[in-house]
């Protein structure tokens, strides 16, 4: 019902959200949705996976340091897309 309320198909919503996330990779200083600073450059999201109608799992890196995060997404009452980082982690370089 949530997706239907938007008047869009699930695939259309996923494409819209994917485009917004990946487009932010071009932001100077790194993708602003990633709540961490890159160690050896800017963090950029490499891959996303939709878990359900609310959450996305994403992996990111700066080329040498890697991490993952969970992003919540929803559309507000004006159908504006909101992306909220819920949790993130960095992998140790061992």
C-alpha cells in the first residue's frame, strides 16, 4: 500500500532511489549520506540492495577502506524522498 499511495510501481521507486543515492557520489567530500569520513579519499557508495519497502543495505569505499550501512528511505507527505543513514561500520584492514 505504501508504494501504491505514491502512485508509482515498485521498480520505478527503486530506480528513483538508486539514482538519488548514486548521483550523490559526485558530491565534493564524498557521498553525504555516508556518515563517516574517508581515510584515503572520499567515500562513495558502490552497491545497494533493497531489503524491503523501508530499508537499503549499501556498501561503500574510498578505494582502500570498505564499509557497509543501512539506509532508511521514505517519502514525506509532499512525496519528497528522504534518505536516513541508520547504522554503518568499517571493516578493519587486516
